[in-house]
C-alpha cells in the first residue's frame, strides 16, 4: 500500500512528540512492506517560490517544502511535487 504522512515537521529538523510519532509510524509501515512518503515543511527563510527538497531516510521518502507561495492558489505548483 502507498501511504502519505503529512506533518508540520519530521526529523532531523523536528524532534518533538508529533515528529517522533510520525517517524515511528513511517518506519513501522516501511518495515512491513508499505511504500511511505512523508510530506513536511523545512524551516528556512522564505524564498520567492516554494522549494521542494527530496530525501530518503531509512527507506522512507521525505518531501520537504520551504518557502512561501505567491498570492493566489498554489495549484500551479503541485506538479513540482
């Protein structure tokens, strides 16, 4: 099964309770054979357009978005995910 976990933070940039719970859930789901992606934000100064960063941590795909969206809907940027 493909699983998407959306959270405001994820290790190593977030290390509080909900970040750790998300990490544990992602690790467990990956260990039992699911394809897990975490979508989160990356703390940073806001560039003019959102910046997408991809990584893989212990078999979990992590997509981090930093920056701010221009005024109006962000739908035009969803293809960058």
